[in-house]
């Protein structure tokens, strides 16, 4: 079996509660509660029962639950009708179903330069927020 045939999966099931950052080398599915950032090198699916206080990054992100944090998807974001997002979204493509709620800024990039600039702005804003929380 070659490395191209191998896929890593990370699953946080219903009823599970995780505090801390999650780094995933492949597909990630979350149906439980997470407090901590999620960085995936593959797809991320956030189920309808998921409750997250997290910044989420991945290639393609599908959201059905509640996310309090920013979303960075290097390919696309799909927001289901059951989703509530309290944070900013940066992506190349977005699909939002009727009934979903988004409270934040949505940036849809059309070039690599725009992506790099938008991600840099988001990271700087996050650093400033952390400094403000720490030092007042």
C-alpha cells in the first residue's frame, strides 16, 4: 500500500468533550464538543450536534453545528441549514444553505495573493485579540 492510498481519520464522537488544540493529517469529523483550535490537512466535517469554541482550518470544511471561531478553508466551505457560525470565514468557494446563521466577515478569495493577505490579516487580528485578553 503506497502513501497515496493511506488516509488518516480523526473522529470526535457524540458526547465526547475535548479541551486543547487538534492537529490532523487527514480527514477530521467532529460530532462532540471541542474547545481549542482544529488544524486539519484534509477535509473537516462538523456535525449538527457539534459545539465548538475553535478556530478551524482545513481544505474543505462542512459545518452543521455551532462554531464560535474563525474558519479558514483552502478549497471551500459548505454551511448547512443547521449551522451557527460566530466568526469570520476565509475561503476560495462558499455554499450556504437557507436557514444557516453567520455572524462575522466572509472573504471569498480569487487569487493566491488575496488568500495570503486575508489569512495574514486574520492571524494578526487573532494575535491582537490574545494580547488584549492577556494584558488588557
